[in-house]
C-alpha cells in the first residue's frame, strides 16, 4: 500500500511540475464541507432501518489553471464517513453504528462555467482513499438462539502439477 501511495504522489508531482510554475496559474485554497453517509442492504430491508450519518470533510486544494475553463485539481482531504442501522425483527433487536475516517486524495480535471470571481464547476477524475481509523458500536439482542447447528464442511489438499 505504501508503494502504491508513493507512486501515486510521485506521478501527481510529475504531472504538475511538467508545466511552468506561473503564479497566476497556481491556486492554493482550503476545502471545507460535510459528508452525508448511509448504507443499504436489500436482504435486510424488512428488518433494518437505516439513517444518515453526518461527517466532516476538510483539507487543502491545489489547482493548476490550464486556461479560463480547464484546470487540474489535486486535493488532500480528511473525510469522515459512516452509517447507522437499527434492527427490529422477531429474531433480533438493536443497532449498529459505524464511523470511518479517511485521507482522501482526488486528482481531477475541472471545468468552470461563466465569468467573474465566483464560477461554478464540474469535475471528473480518480480518487484514492486511505483508511485511518474505524469504530463500530453494536448492541444487538438475539431473541431466539438455536443450540444445535448442522452443516457441511470440506477441506482441500494442495495438488501440484
């Protein structure tokens, strides 16, 4: 994973350093926002209710302006994700809360619209996320447990040709 991250960062550096570093073409700024997360599972839809989890998003953004419309944008962001589910069935009741913290590194091609200082834009490109930490809080009460279980198991032997 460290080799992949190093290769990704070196390639980004080479892409951005291939252009002349003109002060008017480079922009550095902060990015702050919110992440609204949720999860869905078709198999649990009859017994689980999901609610959204609000997380923080923030970091730095480096833009290289190619012209008045196009720009390359590299961001390094701290991103909080999560999900929350409540279970209520004949078998079990309770909840599962999950919080995940990532460093997100997107490299995107940005297209701006309009003129002036405040211009909306759309972007597309790859993003790499690195999981920093994760916490899961679970409280489930199992109403009915079976003392016996039956199944089939097998093992495999390594076969060399």
